[in-house]
């Protein structure tokens, strides 16, 4: 946890800055950039431990 906390904080900060500049969150930006079928691939091919 000691190692992961700075990484989680950095990811949260990066996401907040992207949202502030773009006016949308990461999911809305990805939805706009990628085709609709790309979002359907993830659940089938995700590892079972996630």
C-alpha cells in the first residue's frame, strides 16, 4: 500500500486535470474517440482476477 498510494494519487490528479481542461471525464473522451464496439471487448477479455 505504501508504494501504490502515490501512484493512485497521481492517477487521480491526472484524471482531474484532463477533466478540467476537456470539460468531460476520461470515459466521455474515450467514448467520443473510440468506436462503440471497442467498449464491448473489455469485459470478455479481462482477466478473471480483476
